C-alpha cells in the first residue's frame, strides 16, 4: 500500500510533536555534554574486590569440562535440543549485588583500546557466553545447563555492561534452546516495535544526541546528498532505520544551497519491512507517525516536501519519475541481517531503479568475525556478541552510567541481533568493508569518495561525543582513481560501522 502526503495535508493531532519541542536538538551545534560524576557503582563493596570475586566464578566455571561427543547438527541451528533436568545447586547464591550502577563516568571515560588483554579479562560475560554457545554447538547440553545457571545468577538488564551483555546473551541462547530450562523466571526487556510512541520518539532523539552510532552515518549521508544537489527535484528512497530522525538536518541544508542549487522540491519514499529481512531498529510501533511533523517543519522553512511509503523496493518503481528527479537510495543498517541470496537480489533491484547515488551504511565485522568462537554457529554468535559489547559499553559512556528508560529500549533492540547469530544462513565472516565492496561491485556500482567538507563536518560532529569514539577516513581520491572510499566509525579502536558512497558503474 502506498501513502502519499505533502505539506498541504492536515497535521495529525495524535502527539509526537517532534519539532515543537525537539527540532532545536537536531540543528544545535552542541550535543548534550553535561558532566556526570562518579564511576561504576556496580557493587556495594570495592570494585576490585568484586571483580576478583567474579573472576574467581568465571575461572571455576570454565575449568575443563567433561568431553562430549559432537552433535551431527548444531542444536543452535536446529532450535531444538534434548530436555535437560534442571535442579539448581543447593549452595548456589546470587553473586551480583542487589544494587547495580551503570557504566560511564565523565566524558572520555571510555579511553583505551578495546583489544587489550587487561580489558578482555574484565569482560567476563563473553568468557561465559561464548563457551556456552560452543557447548550447544557441540551438543554438550549438560555443560550448557551449568553455564545457564551461572549466567542466570549474574545477568541483569540494568547492571553494568557485563551484566547487561550476560542478560541479552542468555536470553538469545535460551530462546534458541527452549528445552534447556532456566533456574528462574527470566524478565523480558522492553520491546522496540511495541513501545509507547512517545517513548519511542524520545529514545531515538536522545540516542541520536548522545551517541554517534547512527548519527555519524546519517550526517555523512546528508552531507553527500547536499553536495550532489542541483536545481532538479530530489527523490530520496529511505531503506534505513532512522524513522525520520535523520531528515530535518538534510532538509534544512538543502534550503541553504548556494548558487541556485537548492532543489525546487524533495520527495522521501520510506520503504517498509518488505524491503529486507527483519533487522534491529527497522520496525516502528503502531501509532508512530513522523510524516505530519516532518511535513510541518518543511513548510516552516519554505521547502516543498512530499513523503511516500512503499511496502518494498518493487513498489518504488511506480513512484519514480525517471530523469526528472535526482534519485538517491539510502541503504542503512538493513541488509546486514539478510542472507547472501537476499542481499544480491536487493542490490540488483536497487541498481534497476537507476539511482544517481547510493549510500550504504552497515556494521563492520572486519575484526569481530570469528573472534573467540571458532567457526560455525558459535563463531557467528561470538562475532555478534563482540559487536553488542561495543554497543553496550558505548551507551554506558553516552548516558554517563545512568539507567534510563530510553537507554534500556535501545539496548534491548540491539540485543535482538544475537538471535541472528544462531541462524545458519546468516554469516558475518564477509561483513567487513571489503566484503560489502565486492557485493556492490558485483551489483554494478563503483565506489565514490565523500567530499572534504562532508568529512570535516563528520569529524566536527564526532568531537561532541565521548572520546572513546573515533573515525578513520580513506586517503583522498586522486585523478588516477586511487583513494576515496568508506568512512569508518570505531569505538576504542575497534570497528563499529562504515558509511560508503556509490554510483552506477558505466
């Protein structure tokens, strides 16, 4: 079903008044950088004492287990396993404090590099979750049951990054292994796609203000579109996860184009769930409508804007107007959870639209793939667990260690990525920048370089966030065709995502 709106449409009165109280946050020069004192109040006693205690628990738990015959097929991939009798140890006690603080601290508290051995020793949740996935992959269900008990005692959706990672990891594994019974009732995290619309909107805006996870790729995308603007109308096909948060900045910049380059009109076509397999952050709750508010904002700045909705990429063809408009396709964080065949088909369809520009942003699993988990399903789980750690640790820094409803909602949605780690047809081994470069080239695209102004704007934006964030840029493009390419976002020196620019190959 297609839904076409323009700024002459009557505004909705159902709430979500973005631009009445929030538009200044989109265009403000500075993000929220309020100082917050304190460190990690994870435990009632000293952090060193309790870290040693958890280290002891992990060491005891990971002592060499009894060998088990490998399973012919991974129970994780089959989503089935033999029932294991569960009887909690009589000496088992909760090892976590009843009071949990968050991670964070002052700006720059992240510091350091994510790959150091000392930091990895502190990341005890991965030391329990990865062996648990490996044991399930090998069919060693008694060891899985034992690790489930330990993880259940330590997990918490409101503790520090380790506790939260344990909670999300245990939830993912328990859903794939329903026959393994947990020793206690397991709370469910908040649902992103079923959230109350006002909370959903507030969470998106606040996360955009406090973390560059999506904000930096969005800024690069907007800068690339603005740089390519001419006096022709622009048609943006949004296959992404911004839910409208990305576009006010773009619309404002288009009205300031020098030399008569401001487009006479702009169309945004938002492609729905039918574009690709479900991906984290892609679905919005019922009752969340950003179109009326975005249209109202466009009218206030004198821009002719229309917004359309298409169920899938095929439906976009009926909305395209050929060479009359400059067609730009934004593929942002929607293809990483699709299988190989589906990715090829989506890119083929995008190429068939005849876009003048394509922006591709995805998570970068260059360093995470296969790390700590070997191959197979367990390796996929380890790679996605590593990426989730970066998300949780960086959100702790972004929210200054404070437990907020918005943070819990965003983290719960990020945690759903672990479900794909146990799907046999979704692999991250080729999900680094090089893998995506090969896919785009095979689909008939050639990579282009971001302009110097776009890169400098992104660097300026990144300075508003925690100093644990950094970006790497490719060498400048040369007349011979060398240089240029994706801009990478990193957390503590480890890759998080990349944003790349593409044009149809001649």
